[in-house]
C-alpha cells in the first residue's frame, strides 16, 4: 500500500525525529548491514505518522551486549502495523 497524498510532515521535514522522544513506542531489532536506511525508506513509503530510527546498545537473548536498531513511533498502531508488515523483520 503506497500513500497517494502528500504528507504535510514530510513537507515541513518534521516527520523523522533526530533523538528518541520518551513518549514514543519502541522496538529493538538486531542491527544488520544497511538495515537502518532500508527501514526508513519502508516507513516513509508505507506509514504516515512521526517516527524515529537509530542505533542503540541492547542485550540480546543470550545476555550479551550488541548494537541494535531502535525503531519508535508516535502512534502505537503504527508500531503494530510495522511489526506485522515490514519485510525486513522476517529475516531476524
């Protein structure tokens, strides 16, 4: 589903946050090559709200520290849609 109407948040360049706001809903994803730019492009073409994508440090399932991608959305519904529909999450 591609968006057909222009998004005013894109026009004013305020859609993507540069720092992670505390009121966003977040998910941590293990970082892979070129993952951040691919996720940003997917979000920009398939969703319409404000979001954040950046690097962070987290603990994985084997209790070791690793670099992770932090993805957050202002609207919790968009986070749910992202986790269900983004094809880049299926390869984790």
